[in-house]
C-alpha cells in the first residue's frame, strides 16, 4: 500500500508544488487548508484519486491529530507568509498565528507518533533564520551560533526548528528541517503589495509603472529558487533515511541582486531600456542572504536546476493568463 502523507497548508503557494510532487511519486496525500489563500492546488489536481482535501485550521491540534491517523509522514507547511511588506505590516499576527500553528502541529504529531504509525515530521522553516548573518555563505548549524533574527517572522521560523529538536529530545519524534530560499514560481498573486518580490515586480511592470520602484538601492542579494525544485527537495528530504534529524538549505546556487531581477523582468515585458527607481527600504531588509547548498547535494543528491529566467517567464505567462 502506498505511504500516506499529511500536508498542512496544502492549498497555499508552496503547498501547490509539494502536493503534485508527492502524487507524482505515488504517495497518497491528505491536504489540510483553510483555503484563505489559493495556490495552484485547487485548479490542478482536485479530484485526483490519491488526493483528499480537508478544510480546517492548522491551529487546531485535534483536527491535525485526527487526520494523522494512518499517516506515515507529516509535512508541516502551514503558516502565514508573504513578502517583506507583509512582514512589516503584520509582525504580531505572523508571530502569534504561526506559533499557534507550530505548537498545535507538534502536539498532534507527538501523540500520533506515540499512538500510530507516524514516522517523521518534515518541518518547513525559512532562510530568514539566517537574517543576522555577518559572514556568507550560511551553512546548516550557523543559525544557532549567530544572533537571533530581528524580524518576528524570522524569529518564529527559528522557533519552529527548536520545536522540532525539542520534540525529538523529549519524545523521540523524528524530524527533518528544510529551509527554502526565496521560492518563486507561478501560483502567487500580489495582494496589496504584500506578495514576494517576483510577482510584485511583474505586476508593477505589467501595470505600466514607470519608473519601476524597488525597495532599497537594489544591491540586496537573493538566491531565487524555483518552487518546483524546492518541492522536489522537500519530498527528497521527507523520504530519505539520510535526512532523519537533519536540516537542509534548499536554494539555487546562483545569487541575483534585486536590481538585476527588476531589470530582467522589465526587459521581458517592455522594449525600452529599464527605468528603475530605488526607494527607501525597510529597516530589517536583509542585505545578503546567501546559502551553503553543499549538504543537500551530499546527503540528498538534490540541486536546484531551473534557471531564474525560466521561472520569470513562467510567472509572467501565469499572471497574463489570470489577467485575460
């Protein structure tokens, strides 16, 4: 019988890539979501014989515990998340809601592991745990050696990792921690300017903004990583025996400045030379977020393979199709 996986946040942006990756590998998938944000999921594989969607709250321990009955794996993906504008507009909501989701998920998983066949939890963390880095690239383990993140979102994601390790230390609940770096791809629409940077910039250029405004001077370095590659890494980490009680950075090895990203998007959509206007950024906008990707390569055989230009093309096509 196929192994069964519960994915929380299954209908959000990243969930919309994780679920089809699992289905393609033959897993039975149970998806939990409150459907307040819609990624790719509802339009792509609703009705799949190996997938069941459940509407509910990931803050409810009893809901998660009931759904875990008979599951082999849990991918803890549910969270409030958005771009940097969202982080600054809703710092308390992010911290409070995500902490409740994390605690409910851990409580349910501990009980399910003790009572049933749940083998492991794969926790979705974030590159924001490295927010206070002063040397690069950031390798697994350094998040516990540097000062804690300044943003409430980064701080809470670091707390997710402490929950994972504490549940192992006290209850022997196995875990894997994965840290996506700037996941991008079709499926995320900008809402009130609070989406991640790629769809936000695409929407601005498509809307005729000229000059195109960016936060900060544009020198910020990010490793934009195709969400399909991230999902492949998450499922690799879930399934691999070498990933038990380990943590992994999941990122492209190629860094790109925000200015270069803005220019790339401009050239994809307009024929005239790029006109880009920096504006004052946020206090906690990290200047560099650069990963060490060697561990995922060594233990999982995973690498991000999709070029940023290809991802930008896909996002533009997807956003055009929604606007039509």
